[in-house]
C-alpha cells in the first residue's frame, strides 16, 4: 500500500534535435527569399518609376542597391555565423530582411525605397551563408548531405527563376508594392519556425571578428560591384567605371595583405590553398558569369522582340525553372557513379549546348525552339553543375570555417553573375549599336548567348583540369 501511494517524480525531457527535413526546409526557405529578391523587382520597375518619380539612374539602383550590399557583406555574414552562432545570424539576417521588405513596400519616396533595398541586401548577406551552414551541420557528409545540398541548390535556383513569374503575377494582380510586401508574412512564418526548431552551432575557439578585414573586403567588393554596375551606362573605359573598379581591386589587395598578417583572419588564406575550395569557387564564378544572364536576356527577347507581356514572359520560362530543379535533384544520383567533377563538367557542357542553341535565335522565332527547348537545356545543365560544385567547396574546409566557405560560394556566384551580366550587356549593346528593331535586338542577344556558350566550354575545360576527382573530407 505504501509503495502504491508513492508517486514517481517525472523529470522533464530534454527536447531532441529537430527532424532533419525540417532544418532543410527552413534553410531552403531562407535561401529562396534571398535569391527571389534578386530578380522579382524587374517587372515592377516601370510601376515603381511612375509611382515614386524615380529617375532612370535611380531606377537602376533599385536592383543594384540590393546586389551590391548582398555581395559586399557576404563574407562578413559567413564569418559572423561561425563566431556568433549560425542560428543567431540566420534569425538576425531574416529579421532585417523582413523589416526592410516592409519598409520598401511602404516607401513613399525614391530614397526610402533605395535605402530599404540596400538593407534587404545586407540582411540577405547575413542570412544566405547561414542557410547552407545550418544544412551541412544538420546532415552528415555523404549521400544524404549531397541530396540536401541538391535541394538547397534547386530551391535557390528556383527562386531566381521564379522571380519574373512571381513579380508579374503580383504587379498585374495587386501592385508593385507586393513584390516586397509578400516577404513579410513569409519571413514571419520562417522566423517563428526557426526560433522554435533550429539548434545553435558555431565554430570552436571563440575568436573575435576580424573587423579591419571585414571593412576592407566589404568596401572592396562593394566598389567593384558599383564599378560593374556603371559599365552599362558609362562603358568600360569611362572614369566613372575605372575609378571604382581600380579602387575595389586595391582594397581587395589590401584585404589580402591584412589577412596574411592578422592572427584571426576573416578569410584564412590557407583555404585558398585547398584545391577543392579554390577550384570549386573559380568554377562557380565562371558558371555564374555565363549563366546568370540567361534570365535577363530571355525576358528581354520575349518582351522586346516576340511581344510577350511580362506575365507571359514569366510563364514562358516555367519549363526552364522546372529544368533547373530537375538538374539539381538528378546531380546527387549521378555523383556516386560519375563523381562530383564528372557531373559538374557534364552539366556545364549541357548548359553550353543550350546557350549555343539559343544563339541561333531569330526575330520571328517560335516558342518551342526559340525559348522552351534551349532554355530547358541551359537550366538543366546549370542545376547539374551547381550541386557538385557546392558539395566540393564545402567538403574541403574544416567545420570551423564552414560559414566563411559558404559565404565564399555565394560571393563567387553573385560576383560572377554581376560581372558576367555587365560584360554580356556591353557585348549585346555594341552589336545592336543603338538600333531598336527586333532584328537588331535579336542580333545583340544572340551574340551574348554565343559568348556565354564559349565561356562555359572554357569553364568545363578548367573544371576537368583543376577540380579534384573526389570530395575531400574536412579535417
């Protein structure tokens, strides 16, 4: 009777780790928002200009303010995650991104919108490296991690691809403000889920943040990105272009000198001596420089030459969006047999074939052969190549450097895309020579696609010669 009266004391159970799929879903949701906002505003620019009275240069900076802040602060965001906690930086970046989206959607003047877009880019730079680091920390290295990275890559690529379609739907159905305001409820839901289910991780050792290095690399990359953004309007030899480009190169060189001497560098230069890290990031830069321009020129071709509406142009690229997702999901299935290098090279050659096909475009092209099929080839190859390159880059560094390597991967892709788009736009404009006829525009766009195809073919040779045959496990 006495034993029956005793009530056992229940101890609270410690919550177990969250399900892996939930971590992957939250990380991918953050990455989707980051990449979506690179392209979603494009179809809304005319409405923004008429509503807020923006000038033509001001309208350009609606896009550039985000891209420059995003690229310039990426390495700082990656190292901050290593030092202060990946979950914490994920929440900080997502919170800043969401609040900036609200501010941009409610902007009543042009300068308010530009400030909000720059704040969005800063939040994205803090958020983006943590998305990949949280994912790789939650999934052990091997086939499961390759599948998780493939999902992350597919979601990111899908975010960029969906920008035109999502923007067209929102602008046509509601207003330009909703291309920014849509981030608020989505960001709030992801914030709540992340606060509840993500677990914290950080690099051991408790090193301080390398502020001099962070300021130098941020200023250097921002100056380079600004100079690149001026090439379309000023040309490559104008002082307004050369000044920022030279200043950016000097700041990056000074950054490397500081990093070689500081005790706790923002980016340990030893990482660049790792073949997997250096080669994968170089390949990511080359691929980004050629592939990023696809959405830009395909949208212009569809609207300016074939007469599609913004929404119709977005719908026309849906098969390409699905192809990049398919390629990203196929890559980890092919990697065990063909190896990461083989899949990356094969995907790049598939993309090069698509770009070469697209370069045969005509002013009276049919949808099937002038947009759909070459677009599917281009983006199928992009999806196949991105997953093994990201896997090689992240597998080559120690866990304590995972954040900075993730930031470097995103920086390589973003800076490559910015530089490539500027170069391809200059090439297309030179061929067009100020003529606005459908035939002249088609000639300019075709030359840009032909140049991208040659760049990708050269990139495939670079990957075959430099990428390691197998991923190197972190020490």
